């Protein structure tokens, strides 16, 4: 049961969560980069609108080969209660038929639940079976706390059950 974690992170929080998952679950990691400038107040405002409208974006890598994996995690920050354009863009390019999916979202404090609901819908549309989902609040948390919170979720959700 090979595990792959595909994620997008702007500020590094989701990156830390994804790396903690990979370490404990023996998973491989693919970080998706958004070629659109997302930093700065104006760009963040526009990014919220892009997320709300589910606008696609230019990503690197443009595609991910998921052939060898049975369980695929998709992780993203929450932008205006929605998944980010980068993660939706890659999900739409993956054929997930026959795959198990676990989706997760980081957030400051709220609307991560609407984000993961939408992620679940999107991966199901691509053919996946959703086996788990979770959110992690990141606001004001030191990296050590974020690692601890992620480890707590691994235990609580028994995520090691799905690793290779
Ligand atoms: C454009 C934008 C919109 C956001 N919208 C929300 C939101 O609706 N709810 C929330 O709790 N956090 C929101 N946040 C905060 C991020 O989801 C949160 O800080 C996340 O953990 C950042 O992950 P990252 O460091 O991997 O980019 C938003 C951040 C940005 C940049």
C-alpha cells in the first residue's frame, strides 16, 4: 500500500504538516507550486476570489504520476473556506479511479470544514474512494506544536493503518 502526499503550501504550514505525515506514514511527497504571484495584500485578496470561484492556475509540476500509489493524500491551506487553485488544478488532472484518498486542510481557525468537503467532492468526481479527512488549525502555532498536532491526528485517525 504505497502512499503519496500531494500538497500545496504558500506559507509553509501545510508543508510542515505534509512532511510530518510523510515521515510517520512512510509516504512520498509532491509539493505543487503555483506560478501565480500569491504574496502581498492585493494578491492575497485576489487569491481569495480565485479560490472562491475555483479558478484554475498554472502549476509545477504540471502532472503527477500516481500509478504506483494506492493511497493518495491531498493537502491544502484554506482560502476563503475553499481549497486553493493549485490543489484543485492537480486534482482535476489525476485519474483517481481505484485509488483511496485522504484529504486534509490547514486553516487559521475556521472554514476548514467547508474546504475538506469540497476536496472530498472533487476527488470523488475523479473516481477516488474517500477514506479519511481532517483539518488542522495553524494560527499562532509554533512549528513544534504543529508537528505535535499532526502526530495526534495520525494516532486519532489511525492513519498508519493505510501505510505500506
Ligand atoms: C488568500 C488566503 C485566504 C485565507 N482564508 C482563510 C479562511 O477562510 N479561513 C481560515 O481559517 N484561514 C484562512 N487563511 C489562512 C490559511 O488557511 C492558514 O494560515 C494556512 O494554515 C496557511 O497554510 P500555508 O502556510 O501552508 O500556506 C487564508 C490565507 C490566505 C493567504
